[in-house]
């Protein structure tokens, strides 16, 4: 079975996905650091469960992003269902 994403293919896949959605992005906006929060949605079960978690390759990036938001004093919110 071929991995959907892996640590080795994450950058390439991300670029591919961003290129595919580009035609559907109708507005450009910038984040306001003073008003931003990080919302991490449902990163459990399917996404990170064993034995072969499909989402595991992006977890280090999510952790780093959360660390950056916390360091800046911005909220980090986790959701689950």
C-alpha cells in the first residue's frame, strides 16, 4: 500500500494540494497576529491512530504551529467529536 503522505512526501503533497485549490481562492487576506487564534480540528482517531496513522507526518508541523501561537500569547483551541 502506498502512503497517502509521509514525512518525505509532505512538502510535495502540500504544494500539489495548494496548486489544485488556487483557482477557488477568491479573496486574499492576511492574518492579524493580535486577533488570531489557532483552531486544531479533530486530530485524533482516524488521523493519528495506530498501527499506521495517515496524519502522523503532519503532527510535527501542527506541534510547531501550536508552540508558535502559544509563544506569541495567542489561543490554541482543540476540538474533537
